[in-house]
C-alpha cells in the first residue's frame, strides 16, 4: 500500500511517520486510510519497545525554531506506554495496548533535565495513560522520583495517578520530588458504579491514598473528577458521590479539594460503546465523529431521569460562577468556553456548589421515596 493523502495512525506513530516521510509502504504499520474509495487498515502486529527512546533537544530546537514559546509551559514527558486496566469507557488500552512498556528512569530524568537546563522549564506533565499502572510499575516510578530528588531538580510535576495505589513511601517521594496539583478520577462515590465500569479500584483505597498524601505534606490542589450519571448510577449513587467529596474534603481540607463534574464520553472500541450498542442507545454504523449537535449531545452520556436533577444543580451553581468569570475577563457569558468553565470550577468552586445543590435536591426526593439499590 502506498501512502495515501490522509493517513490515520492508531497509537504510536514514530515508525509510521518516518516511513511516510521516506515514501515507504505502510502495510505493516497500524494505520487507516482511504485507498481507491475503500477503507484500508495496516497491521503492525506489535508495539514499539521504549528502552532506547532518547530525546535530542538540540536537534529538536534546530527543526522547531518556535520552541521558546513553550519554555514556560508544562512540558509533556512519557515514562511508559500501555495500561492494564479495563475501565469500560477508556480507549487507552486499545490505543497503547494492555501490556505496559517502560522507559528506563534514567532516560526519563535525562530528558527532563535537558528541558530544565536548556529551557529553564520547571513544570512537567508525565503523559502516561497512568503513572502508576500497578505494583509492577513501582520500581520505575520510585527510581524516577528518587533521581529527581538526587539531582536537585526543583520542579513541579503531575500526571494521571491512581490514588488508590499510593502508599506512604510513594506519597513521601511524590511530595519531595515536586508533585503539583493532582487530578483524581474518582468517577463516582458508589462502589457499585465503579465496579460496573470495571475500574478496578476500591474507594477505601482511594481515600487511603489521599490520607497518605496529606500526611506526606501535599500542598497542591486535588481536583476530583466525577462522571455523574454513569451506567448503573441512581439517586442513592449520586448521594454517595456527594458523600465521597465530603469525605475527601475532610481528609485533605476543604480548601484543597475541587470537585469537577463531567459526563462519560462515548469512545469507539470500548466496552462502554458496546454496552450502549447492545442496549439500543447507539445504533450500528453511527458516526462517532459526527458534528451534528444532537449526535454530539448523545455522545456525552447523561440520560434521563437523573439528567434533569443534575442539570438543575449545575445551572444553579454555574450560572453565578459563569457571570463572575465573564465579568472578570470582560467577556459575555455566551463567550465562555470549556477552559473558562474549568477555571470557574477551580477558582469559584462551582463543582462543589453543584454537588451541594444536588444533595439538596436529592434529600428532598429521598425523604419521600425508598432508596434505590445502587450501593
Ligand atoms: S481510565 Fe486510566 S486506568 Fe482506566 S483504562 Fe484508561 S488509562 Fe487505564
């Protein structure tokens, strides 16, 4: 197969892109393209080993003269690829594979140190699907954090972290090596909902992880991501989510915890998508990239009957926050975009207000009705 005009690369593209530049065939790369009106897939049959990946920053600078614009930004560095978990909504295992491939800690910290010394970069984001992919990843992560400390690199770092895996040793190293603000995808305060999404962690362990971070002196923001109204959620499950926020706020201190409300997005090649196809929510052959507003809305999973309660709670909270954010930026509310909503969530605590509003709505309803069995 010759390179077509538009080629999609599934997952890692280091070798595919090089072959495209060199005009070589792509049949043995994991690509998708249109070939004489038909969709063609290439098959790679394996993932790249990462042991020998080294960044040559002087070379990168020579081919990318715009690089100074990024010196003050978060610099993304990958320490591993692959995720062994099975969260039903997530595409990472399909894209990167379930087997975790590691880069040597020394190579990662060498890369980080190049940015640190040549660009003055101080903020780093480990772009792994998960930084802690399980106990097997601990030796690499510990080595990496110890090297940051030993080389006296005064940085702030973050990434996607399974808080449920944090133990006291890891918490101490995380804080001492410069852990900044942390986003924790709790998803739901109902263990039943978490289990039904195959997320593979226990809420109690997640609370323990927060406790260890606090004891280690973590000072950053803990941004708590909820995907309310996930499959299997109920009024009691929503109440559990409110309670889980309160529990974490009690552990960390309210001023440090910022809940954010999201909805699950449907992604192709996931168990969640298959479930929605089986249930008739989606139809076979639907277009996941449709720009139709109704289709986009459907891709953000927030079905009735819980959607109206959540909407009421959010509008009451976000309306005020949106006006305050708009006034502060000299824009109209209609001009606010997702990043401003995020900003309002952190600065105005609009996520917390939405959860507390939701609690009020649920309490009114639950007083009169038997609790549905979601726990
Ligand atoms: S959500 Fe995170 S832990 Fe779960 S499968 Fe995706 S990358 Fe892995």
